[in-house]
């Protein structure tokens, strides 16, 4: 094999190795981001639930206060 062809093959092999490393890195980052997104989605749902509970409690207190005013 000619020297020029060998150098081109080595350069191609280096590029393929870099692409494989980048693919692995991006895969890890993607999995981490998906996990983070799931955590935020779960946290958001919990906060919405707490907000609804607080809203219900405030509405109940307002109703009780109004009924006390009428008495």
C-alpha cells in the first residue's frame, strides 16, 4: 500500500474514532437531559398539586368567613 493511502486511512480511522467518542458523549448527555426533564416534570406535577390544595384551603376559609359574617 502506498504511503499516501496509508496516511489517508489513518486519518479516516482517527476521524471515525472521534465520531464514536462524540456519539458516546452525546448519548450520555442526552440520557442525563431526559432524566432531568423527567425530574422537572415530576416536580412540576407535585407543585401543581400543592397549589391546588392550597387554593382549595383558601377557598374553604373564605367560605367559612363569609358564613360567619352572615351569622
